[in-house]
C-alpha cells in the first residue's frame, strides 16, 4: 500500500496576524511538521495544497502574503509538490491526481476541518483512493466547529490520530 499525506492550506491567513486566525493553528502546525517527518520515515509521500482566491482582496487574495505556505512546513516538506486550488475541494480543477499516481491511501490533514478538509475527503474525484482524516492534524475557527466536522466525517470514513497512523 502506498500512502500520501495531503496537507491542506497551512497558510499565513489562518495564523495570528492573518485574515482568519483559526483555533489552535500554531499547535496544529507543529503537530503537522512532526507528522511530515514521521510520514517520510515510513516512506509516505507528501503533497502540499494551498488556496489562492480569484478575488483581488480578502482571504487568500492572489499575490497577498496570506497565501504563503508557512515556512516551517516548506522546510520539512522539502521537494514535496505544491498543488494550488481555488475551491474547497483540492481535487477540483487542480493537478492533484497526477501527484497521487501509485497512491492507494490518502491521509488528509490541514485547515479548515469543516470546509476544505471535508470537501477534499468526500470529493467524488477521490473515489479511487482510501481516504483517512488525521483529526489532530486539522484546525477550524473554533473547537466546537472542529469536533462537529470530525464527528460527521466519522460516519463516512476513518478518522484517526497521528499516533494511530505513525506510532
């Protein structure tokens, strides 16, 4: 089984000083950085995703500092491909599928749990893959929104923790 860790939207706009700081964004980022190291040690591929809006202003506006993927993530991810999306679903109108050739299982984490994580995990374009959400590697605007999204996902697919996946 070949696995790919899909890391969604760990971008400046979701952190303090950005357009929409999320609940536990920095703690989640630190856990993702650790998980990328563990994933690499287990031979898992890494793919980063970033959202860029078509709008000239606001959240993830093209060419704004808020679209930048966080430096710690870029450092640990090395030469991992970066997929740029304009929709919540990371598969929709992107080249994500080409980066998943040979992958059987997609491990999904990132921001925001109730939006981009859910829509990517449940995308019809992902039907050829076994999807698993790594719940402690996701963040949302608040803890309650995060927990509600994870509970809803559990009725549709596997939701686990980083320690369950990599030990």
